């Protein structure tokens, strides 16, 4: 179950954009990772304490007490924090680490792991306090953005009021909006807590070029995507599934339709929420609303009792007969419809004579009190089967 929490998406580049001159900060290696998301600031001097890293931290170190074997220690230190998915490393150049060893630079470049340095005269307390304040401000922004989208979804009449603010934040109000619902279940074999998994999910989105936001609803996480192309969507889905597989997490995803108007997000949310419940109930890893076919109609019916009554009125007598007599006429009827009414093909599937199939079909007609020779009746029965499968 995903843990509800505030998730920000402040990148290392954004965090440091005003710090290069203020703190004489210099990026030594791994510049390709400058868009890594920074969740927090953490001072660390011992590689063995790497297990305390949750992922997404920008690590600060002075190398204190490492007067001998600094090169080997720093390389081991970098490898450890990289393996724990730290966002980068800031080395305080001074009496303990006087220069960055070339092998460390090479490793960071090869792994796109940002390695920065600041001079000893800069007080770390000033840098870390400044960075923490920026992270807090980013969290406030993220919280406000989530609140905006929650208002738009649950009070669509107010959507137009938020267009200027969304535009200021880089969203294209006239572009397409799409929702993706995610339900993640971490079992006892998972190697990370659910809050960290949630943070990594949102980091995936933050690394993409298009704008996105997120909200929580119960145990579900919803991503609101702006102007994502079909390929972008498929790529994001694949990355989420890969992340789940890597940490022994069962992930179910529901991809909603694109909407041209911001006010239509409310409709899209209801569709995705309903589809996500279906993926969970049917234990399906992935479902696209646009690929549902006739099930779109079923999903749009909010009153499930209406659907249940339709199934009962159409197939109830046959379901009851099978249950009371140990027969399997429901399976026979489903095969008959799937084969477009071909008795011969059903007989071949079941390895019985066609006369046996004809006899059983006549029995089914009597139980249902229904003639299946017309297209209208066949459609009714087929729809009842679709609804039954959808509800199970």
C-alpha cells in the first residue's frame, strides 16, 4: 500500500543554480546527473552508515579523520552512496580531502553521479541550511500544486480560476491532460519501505521533460500528466513496472483517456479510479481505458447494482442450474458465442460430437427461456458475460 506523503521534485541543478558563485561550488564530475532529484541534505563521514540513506539525498562530507588512504576511502564511499541511490556528493575540500582523486572523477563520470566540491572556508552549516530551506519551499510548492489539482478534480467548476497559476508553473492549460492511477503493494520480500517507493515513483516523472503533478486518494497514487505523448506514456508505464519488479513490489496501473479541457479532469479521475479498482479486483498489472472496447460502457455505470441485476436477469437461471446440478453450461454457452454460433467449432474445442453440442444448447435455451438465434438476444447474452467478468 502506497504511503500518503508530500513528494517534491527539486533537482540538483535547481538547488545549486544560485550556489555556484555564492558558495564557490564547482561540479567536478557526473554532470549528466545534474537533474537528479534531491529529497534531503545529509552529512556523512562513514561509508558503513550508507544503510541510513533512503535515496535522493545530497551527501556532504569532509573526510574528517581520513588522513591516510583518502583516495581508496573516497572511492569506496562514493560507490556506497551511489548504490544507495544518493542524488550526489559534495566534498568539502580542505585538510582531510585536499583534492579529488582521478579514479573517483572517472567513476562519477561513468555513472553520471554528480560530484561537487566547495572550499574549506565555506561553512557547511550555511550551505546545508540554505539547501534545506529551498527544499522546504519546494515542498510547499508541491503541496500547493497538489491542492490545486484536487480542487480542479473535485470542484471542476473552479478549474478556470487556476489556469493562470498553472501557466506560471509551466503547465499548458490548453493542452491534453491525462491521469494515471497506481496501486502498489509491497510484500514482506520488498527491500524498501513504501514511502521510499512512492518517492521513487514521483522521481521518475520529475525526470521527464513534460509537466506533471500527483495526488493521493486512499491507497492510490494519481499522476496528472500534461501534454504527454503516447510514447511518453508507454515509457513511463514501463519504468514504473520495472521499478516495481526491482523491489519485489506488485504494481497495478490504470491509464486514463486524454482530456482537452482542464475541467474534464474530474470525469477522467472517476474513470481512472474505477479502472484501478478493476485492475486490483482482477489482479491485472495494466489496463488502458482507451483499449477497453465495450467495457467502457460498463465502466461508466456508477450503480453496480444495475449491472448485477442485468447479469442476474440474463444469466441467473443458467448460473443457478450449473451450481445445483454440477453442469458447465455457462462455459458451453460462452464458447458458442465466442465461436460466432459455430456448433462445429465448439464440438472440436470440447472433443465431443456436434449432436452433443446441439442437445446441450437446446437445454440451455430452455433453462434461459430464450431464443439465441437473433442478433439482439446474442448481444444481450454476450454483454451479460462481459459485465460478469468485469464485476468478478
